[in-house]
């Protein structure tokens, strides 16, 4: 892991930095992401390509943009010198025919969540596309603006073929912790499925949320995104009434906010599977709700506390969506 600490433009030292997923190979390059912390003082999560023969770094994709790079102006000034996180821990996908690597990322460190963001890229949680040969950014799309719900992308995207305006096109399908699947045209990044931006709950209690969020329209969500009182076990209903709930993007609160899907998804690390013969995408989704509660900061406690909420139907489910149409074909709970 020594090579993964080089090229960060920060003194990483003994900060947490490990590899949870194997790298991907393109020609003579090994392209590697890392898992880092998301607390203040974490290491940055840049993606690096190593020469498979010599081990030297051939290029670095800065997930926290450096001066002069795309998106730099949407971050606090010189954030790249101190900010951490924004890493790609779940693995990446390479399109060897086009020489493209698709990179799902997580959030930057928690210091950037304490302020209203300067722009939608300021705390990025996105799927980025870069050239394998030199690591240059080609396009990206953002799955959540100013993330307060730990919605890091949980798995590498799938390469699929979809029908758009009666034409078959190559695309990528990215599952999310929020229980949705976004897809984009592989070469250009155009949306191959509808994603609409609409209003979302606004933060309170000293935490500002972004006023709008992107919502994929097709395929339909593969996990539940709201919880009603009737879904909760009788013994927990009194507690449920004291919590904030109702929206997929209701921010954490002092009283406690129901987060569904929970912090672990929705979509999970196992990712999705594609059957090209039937043009079907299979997803193992989680329906477990969590509670995000804010507390005054204390040295020995995390800033956001989380716990589970009893529900008679908090089980995992397997769903299948037909790739050409985005219609959910089957759903099986267990």
C-alpha cells in the first residue's frame, strides 16, 4: 500500500488508507482505488494507475480537484491541500473496447458537510468516467447533492445495452444506496434513463441541505424509499411518531430522522448482475431502515449517531429490471 500514499499532495502519514477491492487492469496498467476515512483529517481518495511492470504511478485521477482542474472552483479554496475522502472503495469497471474506466466515489470528509456547498460538485458522490491511458476526466454525473445520508456509491457499475428512441446503445448502469439505478450512455454520458431533479427536504438545526436532488425515473426503485407507521411493529410505533420521516432526503435531526434505505443501502457491495440474453439486471436490495440523530459534539462520540428501527418487513429483496425498458419485472422478498 505504500504506492497508494504517494501523489496525494498531502502528508498522509499513518492516516487510515486500505484497499477493500481489487484494482482493474487495462493493457499494462493496474488502476486502483482505496478506502479512506470521511472524518476531518482523512486521507484523500485519489485513483491511481500503476505501471504493471515497474510499479510506478503513471497517472492520478484527483477526486478532490487540484488547482486548474475541472470542478476546483466548486470546492473551498485550496481544499485539495487538506480535504480527504471522496474515494472509490467498491471497485471500478473498465470498458476495454473504448479505453474507459468508470469510477464510483464517496463523499469528501465531514468538514465540508458543515457548510452550505458552493456548488453541486463541492461534496461529490458521483460516477466519473476517465480515459484509461492518461486518467483524464471525460464526464461525470452526480447521484446526490451535498450528501448527509452516507450515500456513497456501493458497487462498480454494470456495462449494459439499452433501447433509446428505438435504437440500441451501450450504457452503464449504476446502482445506489438509495435503492435506485441510474444509467448513462457509455461514450458521451447522456442519460439513457430519465433522471429528474426535484425539490427535497431542507435542513434545519444548523445543517443546510441542498434544495434539490436527482431522482431516477426508470427503472423504478428496487428498494423501499419511504416508511409509514403501518410498516412499523406495534411496539415501535410510539417511537416512530417522534421521528422525522416521509422523504428520501429528510436531513438528520435532533429528534432523529428515519433513513430508508439505511446507511448500508439499498444497493450493496455485491452489486448487480446482468443477463444479456434476456436484457435483465438483477439486484439484491436491502430494506432496512436506520435512524440518523444529531447530538452535540463530544470528544468520544461521532457527530451523527445511528440505530435501527423495528419493522415487520425489513428484509432483503431480489429485483429484476428489464434493461431495454426499465420496467421492474419481478420482486422476491426473503
